[in-house]
C-alpha cells in the first residue's frame, strides 16, 4: 500500500478482497515491524460512498456527498491504531507498506515491511498537494 495523504490522517483503506481473504471484518489485528515492535489496530469492513463520507478523528461521518456518488465496500484499518502505527514509524506520503501475515491465531498478526519513498516520489506528491491548494473553485 503506497501511503496517500489521507492514509496518514484518518485510516488506511485496504483492498476488499484482501480483507475478505483474511476475514478482517470487525477484528482486532496486530501490526508488527521487523524489530518485533507491535501495534494493535482495529479492522472494519463497511459500505461507503467513495469520497462521499469524511470521517472525524473519532470515526464519525461528518458529511456526505449526494446519493448519486459511487458506493463501494471497503475495508479500513481505523484511526486510533493506524495513526499511532504511522506516527511511531515515521510514515510519510509516498512510503509503501507491505503486509505479510505471520500469525492467524489467537489474533491475526501482519509483519509490515516499510519501504521509504524516493525523493522523486515525495516531490511528485508534494506537487500534487500544492496544485490542489492553488486550484480555484469556480
């Protein structure tokens, strides 16, 4: 998973097939890095409107776009656990996390390999962010 700006401030969006394969719906999961440090997180699978619901830090919907927005089923590693993991490990936009399941019982544990973004990737994301800030809304 390449880190996008929203992944570092709200929740990590996972591929639904990945979540279903490991039965991650409403489950406690541990994220572990190679040095053995572990962070507990909560996974959930929900139906949302793509880009239609924005969440507060407590995970509560703040507003919705119109009903014609695309609906999809997504899995998320929710705010409290994920943000602590991201902060403690210094994740930045453009970094990539590779999830490797190393334990299924009693709780699922994923070994997370963090691959730092190259300077070019970081520059690309910074340019996108700057362009979005400067764009005028008619």
